C-alpha cells in the first residue's frame, strides 16, 4: 500500500491553461484521474471514442454538451457516452476550483 498527497502527483502534460489532470491509476483499459478546473476556465469542447464517469468533489461548474449545459456541484455524478461532445466549465468566482474524480473506460 502506498499513501501520498495529491499535490505530489505530477500533472499530465498537454492540458490547456487552467486545467490540471493527475493520473492516479491505469489498469488495462481503465484510468482513474483527478481533474481540476480553475475558476473561469474550462476544458476544451471535444469528443473521444471512450465513455467516462465523473464525480464532483469540490467547486461548482457545468457539464457542457452539444444541446444543453448541466450544472455541477459537490456530490453530483455524471456519465459521458462515447463520442458525445462535451466540456467541463468552472463557474467558481473565488479561488475555489472545480475538482472531479474521473474514470475513463477505453473498452469498446
């Protein structure tokens, strides 16, 4: 068993400004990661061939889809289907970022 602090996990490269992704674990075709979105920032609107699940643990924001935007707050759980266009926006007006636990499933 290994215990470490989240801020000791090196963020993944290639993310847009204002978005930090930390990979916690990858096992075969599944990744568990933490996504932090700074106030006023968002992930790019994008699609990918895999689905993923998310749990909001801190902050407020929205899951932006092609036809709607769903508000997010701590305790909310969401599911994104494969190839579904989406982005994550942080609506926080203070220093509180939007923090999500995400599970990406790369299985067809």
